[in-house]
C-alpha cells in the first residue's frame, strides 16, 4: 500500500483496504475525541499507580492508595456490625419472651435466627423447619419439651439426649419388647392408635387400655396427653414423630428410636441461641 | 431602498460548504455566530425563557399534600422510592406511567419532525437552549461576531485575558446553577439549598453538581455544535423521519440563483440574476457554521436564524421575504421544476415571475393542509391513544392494594388437632398520604380462620389493622382449616382488603394447600 490513493468524490485519502472496489476513507478522528482518548490513557496509568494492578511473580503491585477489596469487605462488615450493634446489645440483655414481644427486636432476631437456622439446623429439621420422620416439624403446635420461647431456648442450648451436656434434656422410653409380650404390644398399639381417632379392632382396645394403664401412664399420663417435663409425647394428637398407625406405634413400643439433638449453647453462644429461639417461636407453633 | 451593492457584505465563510468540503473529522473550526434579529429569534428568546424557567423554577413549586407527604410539587424521592408530580404520586410499580410518557414523547417527536422538521433540535433541545444562553454571555462580554473574531485572532493582552476569564467564569457559574437545579428535583429544594452551602448535603449531591457543571460547561461553552454533529444520534434518525411534506428550513434557490453580488452589472450584461445577493448573512448567524444554501444537511438544526437574517436583507432590498424559508420538499421541487423549465435549463428567475416582477401563480406555497396527512394522523392517533390510556389508568388506579405470597416451604403444616395450616405473607399497600384502617377478610375456605404473627388479634375470618400513610405493611398471616372441612389438596380462596371509610377494596385469590391424607 505504498502509493496513496485519494478518493475522487470526497478528496480524502483511503486506507488502501479494498473490498470489491469499495475503499475505506482514511478520515482523521475529531480532535476532542483523540484528546479524550489520550486522557483515558493518562488516567489508566494513574489508576494503575493508585490501585493494585500490575501482576508480579507471586503477588501484584499494591497501589499507593493501599486499597484492597478484602479490606473494603472488612470495613463494610464492620459497618454492618456497628449498624446492628444496638439490636445485638438488646438481644443480649433481654429475655427471649421480651424480644419476641417487641416488634423491631423480633424482626431483627427472626432475620438473624433465620440465617443461623439455615446454617446449623436445616440438616435435620429441613430448610423450612418442616422436619421429617424422626426429626420434629418446628412449624406445628406440638412440642415435646415445650413451645414457649424460653423452653425452646433451653432445648437449643443444651440439646436432647446429648451425653456431653449435663443439663441436656433427657428421656428414655424403655424397649417394651423385653418387658411385655408380643400380644400386649399389639393390644396397646391398637389402643394408642384409637386415641387419635384411628378405627381399630374393638376387641384389642380394652386389653390395650389395660396394658397402657399398667405400663405407660407413668410417663404419658392417664389421658395419654404426654408430659413435657419428661419429653413424653402426646399420643392423642395428629402428629407422629415416627409415623402414625398401628404398625409404626408397635415398632416404637417394641424398640423405641430416640433422636439426639446436639447442645448448641457452647458452639453458637447465648445471643445466637436466643435469636434461633425467637425464630423457631415465630414459625407458627410458638406458645 | 438600498441597492444590491450597498448591502454590507460580511466576511463569512461556511466551515463546511459544497466548495470546501472538509474532512468529516478534523480539528474544530471556530464559529462566531452573529446575533440575529427577527420573528424566529424572538420566538427562540421566548422558548428559551420558558424552558429555562421550567427547569430552574419547578423544584421550588410547592404542593400541599397534608402532613404525611412532602410539599414539593415535583419530587423524585429516591430514598423512599416515590415520585411526586403535583396531584399524582407514583410508586415504583407504577413506573409504567413514566414509560408511557416517554413513549408519548417519542411519538410526539415523530409527529413534530414529520410536520415541522427538527423543531426539537432548533428550539427546545437543552443543548440548543444552553448554547444560546452561553452565546448571550459571550456576546455581552466579547461583543458580536466581528469583535469576537478580532479578539480571537489577536494576541494575548491583559484585556483579552480579562474578557476570556470572565466569560469562562460566568459559563462555569451557569454550569453550576444547572447542576444545582438538577439535584433539587431529588430532595426538598429549600432544605437542600441550605445544606448545599453549609457543606452538609450528601456527597452525591456535590458530585452530581460537579459532573453537571462540567458537562454543561463543556457541551454548552466548548463543544457546542460538535455535540449535535458528532455525538447526537437524532440528526441521523431525523433523515428517516422527514418526508417530502415536512416543513424544513430551505434555501429557495429557485428564486435565489444565480446569486450575484453585482446584480446590476450582470443584468446590464443581459444575464438573469436571482434574489440572493451572496451577502453571507445566513452563514454569519448560523450557530452550526454551515451554509444553508448547500441544501438540507445533517448539521442543520433548523433554528431558523438564517431565515431571520435573510428576511432582514430582503426587507432592506425591498424584495419578498422568504428566500430562505420553512418549505416542504414537494413545494421546493415543484418550484424548482418551474424555475428550470422542467429541469431542462439552469435556474432562471424569470420563469417564476410575471412581467411585473411578482411571483407567478404557479409558484407553490405551503398550505396548512399538508400537516394533515395519513402519516401525521397515525402519529396523532397513536399519541392520543396512549395519552388517553394513561389518563384512564391514572383516574381508575387503585390506591389500596393487597399482595399475597404463599409460603412454599413448608406448603402446609399439620397441627396437633389434625387441622391444616398454611402461611402467607400479606402485603397491604396504603398508597395515599393518610393513615388508614384496613379490614382484611378471607372469603371462601369453609371453617377457616386467620391469625397474625406478632399481633394480638384473635383468630377469626376478619381483622382490622392500621396502616401508616403512604406505606406498605407486611403481615405474616396463618390460615387454619379444620381437617373435616378440607376439600381437596389445593383450594382457592380470597384475601379481601377494604377501607371502610372510603369503600376502596382489593382482592387477591390465593391457594390453600393440604396433604392428601388430611381428610
């Protein structure tokens, strides 16, 4: 492209590129545009001096302003901590019932507790706290150890049947397979199933009631309504942790499954546990 | 009456004329627009006063909305996400009104352009208005065209320095005032005005003022016509918007050519001359630095100042005004055909005139009828349709709304008595600046009742709750239905909200889920 070609119509030289007879005019850029372009270059040089930019062998230049995205995150986190400081202080100093009664505090605790729940509790209780077989649903109004905010706090702090916490909630239903006969188990299972309205073989209910009176009332009570002091479930309601129906009840009488919940007090600290308690209390079954 | 030769010939040359077509991009040639006077100039002063007045004064207008809403007539409250426009208050979800207005502005621009060309560019575009304002300052300080050219060409003296510094200083002040006015649309103007000068306004306010000062100063003072020529897309779009019946600023060469500075001499030699005396007045006043006599061109913003300049010269010469005029391409073409005897000769002024020197009857003139043609009917129809639609929607819009979000996880909860509970997040929107008591009722769903988390409202099928003015109230509502009343795994029912005082109401159809075993 040594010989310069001038376009006849515009009188402008061309770049020498040609496609099927069409040539590209070589117009200069507007001066202000070029100036802006140079300014951006100068800006870019200044920017790479001011901010971390040039990669070195094992690190990169730090920039004279000392900026780093990590320190920015840190300062943002500090600011966020400071912003919720007064709520955290209030949660620390107040009891869970008090927190639950205060609109702003409850909102804060439910948000904070909800986040903690997603990290620590969903593995067993499910992401909606809906539970599953053997793991209680926390949305409902059936509580083994009590549904008041303080009772929930106690359960979370010390766990259930958690051997290494001396204050853990403890209950142990004996394996009645070794104590009563198979027939008696069938009878008592039929009786218990009938308590929540499941129609059973009527001939089993009366002997079943007798077996119940002899073996079960100590914990589950005369009316089978359970006992929260002992963590004994209400056998007359519609909620069954290990499944409803005669067969599931019989299996639980013969060789009870007993879930374990860890004590979270030491691991999460009192404030976080309070937030969790308020969150669980807010799910709809709180008393 | 003056003779042709007595009209002062101005030493002006178009920076981009047919003879000297400059490269498309090059260093800017300075333009020193001469002050024009005439009816279009007067009209432009008026438009300038109105548009600048609207821009600077609007934020200071007050509008009483009662104790629970700001009293600024036009306010974009970004922090609270509300837009106030006199009696209208817009929430973010109603932003389609603004979108509709923008569509109307677009269609309006098409309508205006198809009838009177780039009237937006020539009269009301902020770039044009502010450049005009900056030119007023420039003329006041440095003088009109000739004085400015002389000053620019002259050496740097103390006087030149003083003039230049004061000009740029005033431009910067105008720029700052422009940026300053902008931020008043986003906060209470009197409060912000005070804060701005005591240094207590938000940093974003200062940054905005700084940025807008810089852009106003650069675009209005330094770049001027380059913004229109190089940066603005509208000159390109308008080529597609104009048609042969659009009015646009036109040099009527069918009566102007052949132009001559020495008409009498030429006439004496037996040649015909047109009305154009080649005085360059049209070029001298042009803020874009073009020569309208080269025909329609991209740079022309149709500010019509060349019409004023030319009409002034024609008046002095005792000839008809309108050598440069608003004309349509179809009229222009018809007259051109007439003047060139159907295109067979070059322009011959005698063909368009009668023996006594008046225009022949065959000369086409603009008729108002041309504005009304199918194309403009479509634009007008579309514009009115959108406008009426928006108006209807505005007059019938709800100021009380309910939105409901059904809990998905868990979808339902079985309670100890066997009844089924569903959770809902109910959002009550009180969209007026008055506190209200809203009654929430469930309709359908036999035997069901509601309870609200955190509120001591007894379970029931209806409850009343106060909602703050202009606020959204979010409630967590549990709906419970006894096992024996459940019909199906997904029943529909309604949340109804009502303001008993104003009889406004809204409904939301929700679903109630239940397990298959519940019945």
